[in-house]
């Protein structure tokens, strides 16, 4: 049995945060990853988990304290067999912590996806951090501690339906209880969301599947949990429209293949995705609304004069979204080099948090896998995402020769937030992409 200090991990760009809830006390036996306390900045609240299992010997903080990275939270008598599974970090870490080592905060971008989610305390117009409980309610942001969220989840309450009564609109357990009481008191038809415009969803039925056959319960990976929550939020909050289009990439592919050997000599895999990223930045410049985010109050658009493009990357643990930065100042080869490097890091769980932040637009390419079309979910607070499916040879009519020619056609699926982008601009954006991709010279300008 060893007595170990548990310190406040990296909490991002904040000098200090307030302790709003202490979830353990002296003598408690806690598991690795169990929440120890909830902290809150003026933007968000979140949990700090236990880095390993053990018995709480002393608690060194109390509600109301201001704490910063390195601050002593408590001492734990660690069980010898205790697993150090999760680092004491505010961020989700796709990589399991190695023994005695504090991993760097890492997180899939929202997705995102996933919630891709940046994972430090940050302004509410950025993706929400892991464990953060900020919910948008009528344009205002409310917060709830993890224990209140857990309580709400157990009762099937959607926190976005509540107005918090505590300071800074924080939702308390009493708020949740009052809400449930109020909902139960409503006439049944109203409660069921019939006729009154209620967006409340029915709780998922709890079914014992083992009654139908053999089952096995597999825990979701940390990335899956985080990206799932982000995807769900993005799906229900942003009104999605998906615009489909097709680009003729016959010449582009010919060019790419002709350049591949040269690129390889420089240690770069010149992929189609690099060209797509380059083309998308050109389209973002032509249609700047796509390079924006809705302000948290919903009254204005925050226009971005930088061009960072995220790409969905499939890893054994789930989806992450690394971001290629400053695409406007890079040529296709430099983008391809970044892509290669970021993809390797993603799969080796070595992405740094800043490598998944700052995205303006996301591309999700399933072309290497298959499928004809799909409807990607916007990586909010970005306002659009481009889905790319598998290219195929198709007969295309050539007016000049009055004949059909075999052309390589790439399916594009652009999902956009209809609060920000009009349907006409959605179609203009994909037409622009089509134009850029069908004439590779334009990409090189
Ligand atoms: N049509 C046909 N073939 C394609 C293609 C397309 N649109 N895109 C790529 N390919 C081919 C490539 O040419 C390559 O073939 P070769 O090995 O013969 O050259 C092969 O597919 C594999 O490509 P790649 O994986 O090396 O490169 P990529 O740029 O296509 O993909 C990455 C990189 C990171 C996007 C990909 O590995 C990945 O993770 N994709 C999944 C993304 C995802 O999960 N999206 C869903 C998000 S929503 O849940």
C-alpha cells in the first residue's frame, strides 16, 4: 500500500478554476477513473477523475477553492493491484496511461464527429470538453455537475430542456426533480410531445436481451463515449441538410498517380484526400459562410480568416478528427505530408490535443473503404462537413463527340447547418468543389 498524491492535471489555458463539487471524502474507496471533483470556469464545468484506484486518506480541497494545474487534490492509498488506467486529466485520453506516467491530454475532435471535441476548458463557442455539462437553453448556456447529469440520465431527462436555478444557470438536482414532477403532472398527450411542439424524446426502453439469446457486454472505448455524445448533440442541435454531387476526377487521378512516385521519394503518400482538402479551402474562400460558426447567442456569425481542415480518421478505438492547419499556405504535397503524419499519430494514439483543435471544416472520406453515398454529421460548431465515397468508372455523355466516355466519378455528400447555409449555397459549394476537382490545374494555382 503506497500513499500517493493526486494533483490537478493540465486544465488548458486557465490559470485557475473553481471547485464546485467534491465527490469523495476521507475513507472512501474509489475506482480508477471515478470522478473526484467537479471544477468550473466561467464557461464550463467538468470532472477530474481518479488516476488510480485506492482509499482516500486526506482531501486537500473544498467547495469554493480555486485550483490550478499541480494543486494537491487529495492523497490516495493506492491498492497494489490498482490499475492506473486513466490519467488525472480533464481531457479524454485515447491512449491508456502507462504505469506511473501522466499522459498528455488527447481527445478526438468533435466530431465532433466526435465529439470533435476539444477537451480543455474553453469558450462555449468551441466544441465542449469531455465531462463538460454545458447545455444551450434558449440561447443561454447552463451547466450541470456530472452527478446531476447522471441523475438526469437515470431519469431520462434531457438537460437542454431545463433552466438552471443556481448561479450561472447551473442546473441542480432539485431542478431536475422539479422538472420531472412538472412533466409528470402534465396531461398525458402533452407529456408525450403530441401537439405542443415538445422536442423531448422518449427514454429508450430497457430490455434484457439475454431473454432472446446469448449476449456479451462490451464497454465502449473512451473515444466512442466522447464522440458519441458529441455526435448526438450535433445531430439534434444543427438542422442538417445533405447536398449530393459528383466530381469527375479522371484527370486528377491520372495526375496524382503520375506524381506519386516523386512524392514517395520524399517519403510522402500523395492521397486523394490531400487534393480534396486543397479544393475545399478554395471553396471555403469562395463561400465564406461555410468558414464560420454561429455565435453562442445565435445572433451572429463568427467568420474565420484562417483555413484549418479536419479529417475523420478511423482508429481501432474509434473516430478521431486531426486537423491540418493553415491549408491556404500549403501545397498539395505539404498537405499530404501532414495527413500522413497525423494519420499515423492518430492510429498510434499519439495525437496532441492541439492537433485536434481549431478546425473550420471537416472531410470524412470513406472512399478507401467503400459505399456509394452517406450523410455525415456536422462537426459542430463548424457548419459543414464533406463526405467522400468511393469513386467508380461511369459512362459520361460527351456532347462534343456525341458519345459516352468512361470517366472516374467521385461521389460527394456535403452536410451543412441550414441555420447558417442556404440550400442554394450548399449546391454552389459542391459545384465549386466539382469544378476544382475536375480541373487539377485550378488546384495548383
Ligand atoms: N475512391 C476510391 N478509392 C479511394 C478513395 C476514393 N474516394 N479514397 C481513397 N481511395 C483508395 C486510395 O487510393 C488507396 O488505394 P491505394 O492503397 O491503392 O493507393 C486506398 O483507398 C486507401 O487510401 P488511404 O486510406 O491510404 O488514404 P485516404 O486518403 O483515402 O484515407 C483516412 C485516409 C485517414 C481518411 C482513412 O484512412 C480513414 O480513416 N477513413 C475513414 C474515415 C471515417 O471513418 N469516416 C467516417 C466518419 S463518420 O462516422
